[in-house]
C-alpha cells in the first residue's frame, strides 16, 4: 500500500550519515548571480525521503515514487537528496529513461555499469552478462519466463551487493518513458523486497498526456506493497517562491520584490521550471537589476513576455493534443485564466456535451483544471502556460477567437462580465464593429472608474481606439480617456487626449459635441494647473472651445468660462482670471447647474490668493460634491481647505481636512491626492516640531512611476530641503538642489539654491543665483502654485546675503501673503510670511516696519501652535537686534528661540548677518584684522592659506565699502 506522506520540518536530520535540508546558494560573482536556482519549498518531500532512507538503514530497503507535472522539480528533489546521502558516505547510482526507442532495461543497465565502474572486480551475474557485455558468449537459450526471472534476480543481486558494500541510493529518472521491461524490474523488487540499506527513487510525470499504459499498470500493482511510498510533488507555494527570489538576489526582499514574487507565483503556478525560466527572463530583460549592491525591480513590463524556453515546452505539449483539444485550449487561452464551458461552446457553435472528449484530454494533460466552487468553469493551472498558448496563435486566429467569445458573451450576459465583453471586442479589432466596441468599452471604463481602477479604465479606452472609431464616438472615448488619466495623475497623457478630443469635437455638428468639447477643454485646463503638473499654456485651447461653443449662458459655456479663468490664472493674469471665474460661478448658481458650479468652484480655488476666500470655496465645493457623489471634487476641496487653514494658522482644522482628503483619495484611488495628503501631513508634522514624522510623510509622498511622470513644479524634492534645513543637514541635499537648479524647469529649484547657498555661508554663490533670477522683478519665475515658495526662498537668500537691491521687489512679492503662513500648493510651508518680510525691511533700513512684521509673525506662529515657526521668528528677531546693537534684547530673544528649538531637535540658523552681508568666515577674518593680525597671522589662526585670507579681505573691503583694512577694522569695532 502507499505510505502516507510524512510532514517534516524545514530542516530534517535522518541519521548520522544524512542531513537533508532546503538549500539557498550564496550569490556568486555579481550580486544575485547564483550558480544554480535556489532549492526551496520541499521540506516535506525531503522529510519523506529521509524517513525512507533512515528506515532502510535498519530494515528492508524502500521504493519512493515521486510524481508531478513536467517542471515540478522532481529531478532536482532527487538530486538534492542524493547529494545529502552521498555527503554522508552512501553510494548513489543513476539511471535515466529516454523518450525515443531505447534498449530494454536501459536505466537498470546504467546502474549495473556504474557498479562495475566502482568495483571492477565485481562478477556480473550470468543473466546480466548479455546486457552489460554483449560481446561475451552466453549459454543456450532458455524459456522466456525463466530468462526474465533470472534477469530480475540478477538486477536484485547487483543491488544487494552494492548495498552490502555501503548504503546505496538508486535514482531512476523519467519513468513515464520507461518500457515494460524496466518497470517489470521495479515490480519484482517490490514483490521480493529491496535489500537492506538500499532505497530506489523513481521520478515520473503524472499528467494524463504523459503517463503510459505500462506505467499506469505498474503504479497500480505497486500500491499493494508496504515498502513503496508515493510522493506527489505539488507546486511551490507563495512563501517558497518568495524564498526562491530571496535566494536568487542574495538579500531580504523589499516591498517591490515581494510583489514581484507574488506575481511570479501566480504566473508560474509554483512550477519550479517555469519559475526559473521567468526569473531568468526578468533578469535578462533588465526588469530586475542590481542597484548599488542590491537587486531592485526596475521595469516590471519589460519582463512580461513569455520566455522562449517556456514557449517551446508548451508548443511541444500542444503538438501531442488532438485537433479538437488544441482548438479548445486555444479558445480558453484567449478567454483568460478562467473560462466558462458554456461560453466556449457557444463561441464554437456547439454544446458543452460535445466538448467532453477534448476537455477530458486537457484535464488529463493538466493544462486545465476545474474550478471547484463554480460549475462548468475551468482555469489554467499556470498563467504563463495560458500566455504561451495565446501568443503562439496566429494574430488573425486570436482576433477571430476574441470576436467569437464577445458574440457568445453578448448572447449570454449572465455568463460573463461587461469588462470581459469589452476586452474581447477591442482585442478583435478591426473585425468587431467599432460602434459596438466603443459602447461596451465606455461602459466597462465607467465601471472601472467607479471602483477606482483608473489604469484599467484607461486600458479599455486606449484599446478601443485601435478599433478606429470616428466622429462623436471617438470624441467620447478621448474625453473619457483624458478623465481617467487626470484621476490617475498622469497629466501629460490627460492633456494629450484632451487636446485631441477638442480637435475632434470642434469639427462635429451634433448637439453632444458641445458638451464633449467643453469637457475636453475643462480637463486640459485642470491638468495644466494642478500643483504637480508642469505649466502648460491652455488659454489658446480653451478660447478656441469658447468660440466654438458660443457665449450663451448654458452649462457648457459656463464651464468653459471658468476654465478660461483657470488658464489665465496659470499665466499670472490674476485680475482677468478672477473676473471670468466669478461671473461663471454666479451664472452656475443662477442656473442651479451642479456640474458647472463644481468646475467654477475648483477654478476659483486655484485663482484666489486670499486663504479665507479659498477656505469658503473649498468648504462649499466639498458639500456640493458630497451631495452629488463626486469624490474627485471632495478630495480636491478638502486638500485646498487644509492648505487654506495652514495659511491661516488653523492647524487642527488643517489636519482634519488632510485626513478627509486622504480617506477620499483612498476611496477613489487618486494617486495625486494621496501624494498631496502626505505632503500636508509633512507640513503639519514639521510645524509641530516632529521632524522625523515630517521626513516619514515625505517618504510616503514619493510619486509612483506612472503618475507625475511628465515633470512638475518640483515640490516632491524641495519639501525635503525644508526638512533638512530644520534638521541642520542642509549640506546633504545641496548637490541635489544644485543639479535640479541647472534645469530650466521646474522653477522652484533656483530660488531654493539661493537660500541653500546663503544659509551655508556661500554668499557669493547665493548672490550670483539671485542676480540671475532678478531681472524685471523676478518676472522669469511663473506666478503659479509654487510661487510663494519661490518668493520665500528668494527672500531668505536676499536677507542672509545682504542683497539690498532686491529687498523691495521681494517685499512686494510677499506683501499679498502678509498675516498668513507662506504655503505653496500642497507641498510646503515656510511659516509666517511676515518673518521674511521683517528681514527684508531690516535690510532696507526700515526698522519700524521690521518690528511690526516680527510682532505679526510671532503672533501667528503662537496662534498656529508651532514651536518650530516661533523659534525661527525669535531667532531672526535676535539677529536683527544684534545688528542694532541691542545685545540684551538679542540674547533674550535667542534664548527663547533655543528653548523652543532644543526639545524638538531644530537646528536654529546662526541668525541673519548684518547688513554688510559678510559670511561667518569673513566676520572671523575681519575680527582678526581688527585685532591687528597680518594675513600670515590670520592664516595661522584660522588654518587657511594666506591666499584665501587675501581673498576674504578683498571681499570684506568691497562689502563694507571700506577703503582699506584700517577703515574696515574701525567699522567692525564700532559695530561691536
């Protein structure tokens, strides 16, 4: 009888002579390159083998039959076990069956030959002489049954002799190809008993299309014997596949590699061969590659094709099928991972009963397996096998199969989903009628959007465009596609499809074309005015739509006027923009059109600079959107509510709004709003003094590969600059800031570089950046969502370098933000704008205005409940008081700042330098000059070269307006 499979531990010890365990090879050479695939997931199977081996050492020998599909890992399992017993001193003998015509008893003859090679003096039993030494004459012929019995006894005698000499393991591979004579020897050994200290492992494929009749009879006969164990080898589970990947790369898996491991488990179905081929294919395609000493997922799509080796194996299996079975499996492959037998029958214009024979053939071949919970539904056991079958079909045959399945699903809607119908129709292009394909694609995309699957919606719509729709159908698809990309956060694709939709709809006369034209223009304007999107002039495109739709007061015209205002605001034409938006909002209210009012309120939020107005509009937008189930606008409004409340110093309310944005973004699966919510969390954490929390939130805010891939304002990285500055680690990010600033866009990095240089004491570099950006009142920097950050960074650089020439222009830029925290989009906040204005007034020689701004900034910081912002205000105030000679006031202000900054780990800046603009090093040199030291003496004191001292002295004379060293020293002594 068949002994039950043992359930062992991951590492099993048998006897003193064997140690069996899973092995993960260490990487050899480049990281992750191991000499052979990791051996994982077979702890239970190894335990069964080790148990048989242990029992054979103290009793009769045993036979273990390892069955599984092709590629399951049967040979590898036997090889690993053989290695372990050989390491323990056992003999290992191997025999292999061949698929083509081979001599009788071939694997057993190979075993005898290996015994003779190891023990040349061994006397071969006479019955075997003709097999191993054909040239030697044998005795007269005997009865066939007698000869067969002697032959079997001879093989048993050889095995007993080998086992007597030392424990022996015999591995017979590929018994599904074994002839009756080879299998008869197995039967004889099982009946008569294997010698002690001997174990025979036989491997075979147990799928119906592979097993021969002789093997089936042999297996049935062997079931009766106690010394025979059947060991079925199933696929590797998900955990084993993860260990395989970890062993292949040689280090623990990160989140992306764990996700990839799950995908590999699904595609391979746990088949060891398919898994190895897929992994090698991923590495060869560069989808997985080493990055700084560790392996990382680089491009999952580049490894999505079927490896050539897998295609060849699957093609060989298909050739063994009957024509009917091959036709059925190809149709099932086109249907997908799972297929409904009634749908397949309808597509083949037959009945399910007529498919019994080919279906049974596919089930026995284990190409398909029944889905237990659903009647008449079958699935491919390995996704990659399905992919291989489908890709192996001729393109026209695939299209015909898709069309046949679509027609079957349309006739029996209860047997399939709308998404399946849309997929088959679009994949059958150009055979399917375009209007039908468009109809179902739009329905499927709407359903996907409803559950937040924006990528899936875009895939349906992109695919249906290949069907060649024209006119109004094409415009519908393009508008829906632009909307899907907007919600996904892929703004470049949104604009491209929206622009194409405008071109298409503008040439149509149907009444629906006006609405589609308006929708397309609205989408284009919104995609060009979101914080993360690059500036894109939309005025011309929206004006064209306005002219085509007309200036009546209908909803389409109102939406267009609001969008034109949004586009004008993005170009910095604020007054004209607000005029159009306010008229559009008023008309939408008069009409009572919710859609037009939603567009108008979203436009108003982006155009207004007064945070109170933004807050009121954002709250109204959310309430209206909630009533109409428009989650995108709820997320949009809650984000802007949070931004406005941060600007007003209402941080608790801002946190509530940010949480609402996050929840809505998760519900609707809106990546841009998930990112924005993380940025808002970072702003709030930084304001509260939680520097670590701010850093963690920004790590979560990093956009994925698909979203934001077309550029942007650069808020993602520049927010970390603010955090690093608070941590006193600004020098770490200077190379990044410098590299980003070299690129013309996004524009925020140039001002950020000026602020970084100034704070790090590189005054000349900071001034050079300021001067380059300054022409025409810094007009080269767009007045978009990131303008407040740009103005704030420029002000920091200006104040700390003493660049008086720019003070008035920058104070004018910051004046609209007086009384508020300087917030840029959803990205960052620099605290009270009046703190920066105070420094500019002090630099320009307006002490009263500076004091008033400091008071306003301090009051807002305290009202906001931000220890970090309050500490910065007090520190800057102390620096200004120092320049006025108020040492006592400066010390008190500095002490209060340090008391706030210390507990939160905020690295306070040393303070704003005096109006002469000297750096810290230049002030050290000037103090040494005033003490009467020569250049050589200064160099010795400061550990710098005399040449460097001379350069600093020249800079000091220029900045202080001194004619010589004596005059500069006198100024310094008066200031002290």
